[in-house]
C-alpha cells in the first residue's frame, strides 16, 4: 500500500479525503473527512530528522552539531516538524537575524522563509 497523500502533487494544497473503503468487505463510506496530520504525513527527510532528534535524546545542541547547522536553525526545523504534525508550537523565541542569514547562505532555508522569520511571522 502506498503512503497517504496529504498535499496535492500539482499545486501543493491540502488534499481532502472523500472516500474510505474496507479492505475486507468492500464497504465504502463517502463524504469529506479530516486529513489528520500525523507521522504518516511526514516526508522521508522529516522522519529522518525525528530519528536523529531521538538519538540525541532531545538535545538541540547535539542535534544541531550532527546536522552541521546552527542551534536556531535546528530549533526552526523542530518547529516545522511540530507544525507538520499539527502541533501548536510556541513562537516566543525569535532567532537573531544573523542566524537567519547564515541559514539562508547555507541554502538551509529559502529567501521567502528568511523574510518570514525576520519579520517574525
């Protein structure tokens, strides 16, 4: 069985589940169903980041060291992982502009992402 799709492969917008079917009896249920964000919704790269984070016992400094990224970039990646899982993440810490520009220079984030982080949104 293929991994569940959560985003449209054409435009990237969220997909809506319209039908479920029982693999045993063939019963079909149609409607609009919530597409829950969970571990199945993660990309392979995101899942790899979770495995590294667990191996580090949640130590952000060690996580950053293994990935050869700055600590604020590591926190940002963890933040995005949480959002991908549908978690409401605490946005109280705003990374310094220098760290954002460093991540941009290393191609760890896009220009658009850098602008969003600098503005603090």
